[in-house]
C-alpha cells in the first residue's frame, strides 16, 4: 500500500482473525464440546429504568446541594 493511497488493502482468507485469540474462530470453540457462554444480565427497561434514573438524578442534586451549602457555610464562618 502506498502512502498516498486512502484505501486499505482487502483482507485475504489466509489471515488470522483479529478478535480473540489468533487463529481460533469463535465458532470453532463451540465445535469442541465446550459449553456456550452464559447470557449477560437482563436489561433494565420501562418504569424501573425511569425510576432508577430519577433516583440517581435526585441523589446527585442532593450531593451537589449539600456540597454547595457546606462550602457556603465554610466561607460564611471565615467571614465572621
């Protein structure tokens, strides 16, 4: 590939895949009798997700408000 070329070379079939271990395709792991990987955790959806976002937002504002008031009280005590 030339330095002035913007296109990347086409991969050939002889190259090893770039994901996982070199030379081992994920499908070949299943053929050896190894168990399938477990599915990931269940995704949170709907009202439960909204409730968690609202609670996290309220908690972050409470922490921010508490830190702000603490800073205000600290500055006020130095001024007196």
